[in-house]
C-alpha cells in the first residue's frame, strides 16, 4: 500500500488554497487505495473536520506561540516556529511507519527542513509557486501557467523531477466532468450570470471592494450575481449586508460544494488569481482576475498574456474601480471578446492534472 503524508497549514493569513490542493491530491491517492495523513500546525476546526470526513488521518502539531525564526524566507513566520523544531515534531509523528512520500506545501519551509526530514521518508514532493528558495526534494510541482522547469534549475537537486505549468493543476474531478457541458454552454454567448469568488478567506475584503466598484458599471438590471465565500471569511457579514443594498439580484453562498456547477452556470467570473483560476479555465469561462497576494501577480499576468482573462490588479489601488469598469465595458461591448477569452481559457488546462501528477507518485 502506498503511504503518503502531507505537511500543510491553513489560516486567515495563509488562506485555504494550499490545504485544498493537497486534499485534492490526497483524495485521488485514497481512491487508489493509498494511506494518507495530514500534519498541520495551523488548521481551523472546520478544515480539520473536512479532512477527517474525507477519510484522512489528521495530526496537529502544538503551536506554542513562537513567532518563528528569522530565516531569510519571506514567509518564515507562516510556520509559527523555527524550521528545525517543526521538522523534529514532524519526524516524531511520522516515525511510526515508513512513508513513501511526504508532500510539503508551505511557503515557510525550504531545503533546511526537507534535509532534516528526508532520512525518515522514501521521497519528498514539494508544491510551490514562488521560485524564491532552495528545496531538497525528489519531485517539485509548480502549476503556474507559463512557468518553466529552468526557473528551478539552481533551486533543486539535479535528479529532482520538476513539473511546471497549468497542465498539472490539481483540480477536483468534478471540473473535468463538467468541462464538456460548460464549453457547450458558451457556444451562444449571453451575459446573464456573474460569479464573484475571492477564495475561502478573502482577508482583504476584495469581494466587498468589487461589489462597490460594480455600482459604477452599467449592467443589466436582470443580471444575476452569485458571490461565493467561506464561512470563516472575516468580511462575510459585511458582504451580505452590502449585497442586500445592490441594484442587482445577488446571492451570497457560503462553503459551497458545487463550485464546478456554479462556474459552469456563469458567463463571467471575477476571481482572485489563485487556484480558482485553473478551475475557471478548465470550464472555459472568461474572467477578470484580482491580485490579493504576492504569488498571484505572476498568475494574473500569465493568464492575460494568453487572453484567458484580464488582470484588474490590486483591489486596494485607488484606480481599481475605474479599471474594473473599463475592462468590463470592453468585454460587454463586444461579446466575441468574451467568447475568444473563454476559448483561450479552455486551452490552459483540461482538468486532468491530478491524474498526471499521480502517475509520478505510484
């Protein structure tokens, strides 16, 4: 039996994206009979329950309130403790069996942690997209569109297999399953349904800023707007209140489990330039991308470069509302632009990245 353990965290600052892409891979592994375990230091209770309900073991490391070492890593504080201590605690909870793989998805971990843990597992896989630190791993995955293996040439061992590009994006199987239906729906374009999704946390209230900016846009009174948020999002109540005051029909959905269906029913998606970008592309939905984290800038630019979306940048920018209005007007004035964007998005990924990655783990 294949045995795979994951080291990943989630929090208001870290977001849920790292955990969710690991969960997608873990579920695929479980479906072929693998034994899986998650190790986290920061993990909200609802996500802990989600992992358990999906059939995965979960071990929480004790967070003693240490602020984390100054290691030179931009995100070292995300770990909540120094790398050596975290590695030792991880070793203590994986030493019961010999694991085939440990999958590390954490901006606060680099080659120091990986070198310390390496003797206790057969192989290490790293999921990353920052290209800002060295890794000591056997497999590295960076699902950023346009990212090339050469970017990691001096950051990983010479024998490390590097998988790059959105082809390898870790999407849940329902997106590939809905792909044909979604692409068919776009053959006769109408702008009737707008979806807004900024991730499960949205700690900067990008959702509220987008809604306020939409007030300046000339949109049909019949437009249906759907907003998706996580239950733990700090601005959830404020967004619900704002939605009630908007001139369009707006439904705020919380903790949805049918995102593929909601995206398929949408004609345009305004989203953060995170993992939801690959979901949207798989379904061929045109989009406007918002940058709410440093690592999203490259994604937003690369998507715009291939005409899979338009980048409307940082929601905290004074010109954000004006740019959103301009970009939206450009698209709605000529529906062929939206259709072309949807077609370009569909070329980014077919949604089979998990299967491709799985082939390198088994």
